[in-house]
C-alpha cells in the first residue's frame, strides 16, 4: 500500500488531538473533539479547517482566459483581477470532470483549485486540452497549504491578523495579503454555507498561521474542525460533493447547477452541445434534498420509491447536528421529483420530506 501523503499541517493536527483517517491518498483529520461540537462551532462561532489536500493549478499566458473558457462552463473571461468564480469542467457528454474555484490573480494569470480526489485526473485533462493555446498550466499543489476559516465570527477572528479591512472583502473576492505578516492569498469563499475565508499560504508558513488563528480565535469560540464536520456542514447547506451530487454520470442541470453553465458565452466549451440539449428538453433526473422525521439515516445507495416504483437512490446522507434529524440528497427521476417519495432503509420504507437547502434552516 502506498504511504499516505501528509499536509504541511500534520504536526498541528497531532498536537490538537485529531483523529486521522485516509482520504484521497492523504492522512487527514476526520475530527478533533467530535463532529457534533465542531459542526456547531462553525454554525455558531467559527471552525478552522485544513484543506491542503486540495490541488492547485496556475494557468498563465495571453490565452489563459480563452483556454479556461474552453474547458469550463462558467465565463472566466469576465473575471477581473481580485475576483473568483465557481465553475464545472465537463466531458463531451455533459458529465462532470470536476467542479472548481477559479481565482483571477492578475491579467493572464489564474489559480484553479481542484478537488483532492480528482487532482491528478484534472491536471491530465488540463494539460491535454491546453495544447494549441498560448498559455501554460503548472501544478502548484505541493507549494500551497490551504486553510479555511468558516463561521459567523470568522471576520472578527481574522481582522486583527490581516493587513486589510475585512469589511472591504466581498464574497468571492480574492487578494494578495498578509496574515500576521506572512504572505497569503485570501478569498472570501468556503464550503460550509457560512461566511468565511480560505487562505492559500506557502506550505512552510502554514503551521504558524494556523496556530496564530487558533490562539487568537479561541476566545470567540473558534475550534479546529475535521472532514466529518465539513461533510455534514456542506450537506446541510446543499453544496455538491464530487462523486455524490455531481459526477461523470450526473450533469450540472441534473445537479441543479445550471446557473453556472453559460451556454451563450463566446467560447464553445467542452460539453456545451450536450448540455444545451439537456436544458432544452429538461433533465430526466434531478437532485433533491430531504429531511427524515426518524432516527435512521438514509445512506448513499439507498433506493427511493414513488409508490411501488423505484425512481432513484440516495447520493448523500448524514445526521444534521443542528436539526438532530437525518438529512440527505437523492438523484430521482424528474417525473417523480415532486411526488410523495419514500426511502428503503433495511427493508422499511420511510417518507422523505422534501426541503430546500439550507436544510438546517428549512427544518
């Protein structure tokens, strides 16, 4: 078995009592004091996540924007320096290669954040499709550490350490800054449904920055948080996870992400024709979100029924620490998406209560 990779914050995790697990080839913290406590900290105060297992690719050159517009569904050419956007990278048939965040660092220079489990595949896809464009694609994954400070008190915790006014940083802004006099690319983005920031920092500086954030934020209720809370938070917020709500077999319109598919942009992007047909006729399947009024969790793969007909299956399921009820998402036939639905859990059918994310507020 290949040895697991370690992020630059591995010693920080050990010092803070993290329980480490294998994830996408990395040794990652699943929890510190407990998923419930960490989840609540993010909803009520703030949590600090290590997401340094994510990949980063820098695209630069005169045709960098044109290349990114060719491989991504969103309109990268409209980005100005200091702004970021969410986009999907698709196959010719409209299935998803990955979903990414693109930050415009300067004219002709972009940073693309890739999912950890897809980094190698994504880079090969980007290298192959960059041929013929006047730009370069460089893998910088090992040079960056990536931290996420998330929660309603994130701005208050960050401000004393940041050399910019937090109030001037809008959602999806990204800027070169300093945190405690150490360089960082700071973006007002995140994956929890809360206000927050993500910091791309030099790998060698990551532990110092993490320790200073944690020390300064303790009086505000800041806690280190692991992958367990990250998953329950994103599912409460209704945010997609690759391999679950989106995949090579689940296209953006089926996932409810059509807003990020710019069919009319100038560049003919990969997958456009297939996605245009899906939009015209309507997706045959849809991702729905639900709450269960029961103690049992509907896990991934559980069958969903409308009457006696199987119409889909659960793609994500967990317990909402806020609602103290099971929540989840399912891919179902569009014709049945608004009907009364049930999920089969160990031979027992339970009604799915449809809810629009954020699920912890819908409940």
